[in-house]
């Protein structure tokens, strides 16, 4: 990656086809696909080198999150900026209009945000009081506020219905589900659960938080997922890594390719202890206390920089324009007539396909009823 001049990055995030970096001076660099305004620089031109997102003067960004085709930036004052695709309200600004420039998320009065996370088309914000806000797509209950049919999406932040007395210290977002770490080291989860990614021993989706079945005696210190994955990861205080959900390609790191609806222990070699975890599409990585990096899962494009796969298997693929697209009512567009939006389907599995394909909407779209599909053949050997 070619970073301008002597620019230093303090944080990075990766979306479906774009990446973000926070600079040491509080700016944001972005690169990759920009057909949905993901780079936030006022254009829709893709860039293979970092470009500056148009952050307003005087604003200092401290962290970023990347969704399917939209971005979030947390500022030093606890406010949230967003840009990119907004068909289902992922920008949280009270509209469904895509934006090529950062806009302010409309937070409840007096709210200070301390962390953000982005799923495929929904977003999460952790507040200074330990509560969680969510906005955007709610098709699978990923907003955690108790309903999907009445409120299948929200263009403004809503409160996640946490158990009474719960204080959340960290959040993470998967494709259509969410994770929250509590002050007692337990994990809450809500939303889609087709692959067991909520970790509660079932594959039933839920619209309010449930507890993941963390092994007795374990205290979780970090939760991880990603905007295009259906697996969940947790780092414990003893340096173990737990994983659950989609096991395709060995993504759970336990020597199996089976899904798991309860946390399993990642098979970290020897006596190594993990200190941090991150994850991508069907693979994950852990930093150890010795400074080494361990990786596991699917490796079709040479994603791993170190170590060897613990297992490999048939990859789960996304298909171009499959027949079973989900139709749902369009969001209440303020500037156009109502219609139907074709919602990209959940990722599917099928054996025999030589390489992953990515189903994406054609962007920019304007009104969400005008959706199409395009496939992208990945780089590298099949």
C-alpha cells in the first residue's frame, strides 16, 4: 500500500471491496471500490492508492469501521460520521440517500459514542454509558430492538434492548448479526443465526440479545466479527481464542470445517497465548504474546502472511444473480415513490464451485428499487 509521504496510520478497517485508515493527525485515508461512494472523497471514482476522505476541518477522527459499502468514523468528540451506500439507512442520518461525502449520524441528544462497528448494511455504536445504538438494515433483527416486520430498517439510531443492568464495553458486527461484550466478560448476540453465529446453542435468529454460551470460568476481553462473515470470535483473559458460527474452510480453527452453534476453542499451537484477534471472509488471525501471527481458514487468494492452514475445505460461495432474491418493501424514500427493493441474499454454500464470487448491488442507485447484480472473479488461483 502506498501511503502518502510520511503519513502514519493508527487504525485500519476493511469493507467488502474498500479499505480505510486513520492517520496520526486524525484524518481518514480510503482506497479501493468507490462505486457506492465508499471512499468519502466526493467522487465515485475507484482508487488503487489511498485518497483523503473529506473530513471537515477541525474534526479529529479516532477510529473507523467499514461495512458492506459504507463507512463510519468516530470523532474525538464522540460523534459519528458516515458515508457511502444508504439504501437501508446505514448512514443513520434520517435519510435513505447515498452520500459521497461524510454526513453526521443523528445521535440522540447528549449521546457520546466511544466505539463503532459496521455490518453489511447496518451499524452499531457503543455509548459512554455502556448502552448500544443501532441503525440500518433490520431484516434479521440485527438492530436488537425487538422487531423486524414492523421496523425492517431504520434510518436513525435506535436503542438495542439490553438485559436490565447490563453495561457493554465493546461491540462487533457480522453480516446480519451483532455481538456485545459486557463489563462482566460475557458475550451477548442478536440477529441472524443461520450458522450458529450467535453462539447460544441454536440456529434460531433472535431480535433481542441472547447470551453466547461461553465456557464456564472464561472471561472474554475482545469480540470480533466482520461485515461479510457469519463467524464470531472471542479472546479470553487466558489468551485462548473461542470461535463459533460458520466453519467453512476451517474458519473456526479447531481442525474441522463444521459449523458450531456454541463456542469452540481455536487450536493454538503449543503454549502460545493470543493477545488480539481479527477476522475476514472465512479466515481469521491472532497476534500472540511472542509477537508472532497465527492464521487459519480458507486461503484461496494467498491472504495469509504467516503460518499454515489448520484445515482447508470447499469454500462457501456467493453467486451472481441467484434466482432466490429476497423482496422487501422499499424504505420510505422522502424524494421518490415507493417500490420494492431486491435485497442481496444471504451468502450460500455450494460444493464444486472453483472460486468465490461476490454478489453486489450496482451503485450508486438513487432509489433502492433499482438494484442489479454483478459478479467479481477473485484474483489468484482457484
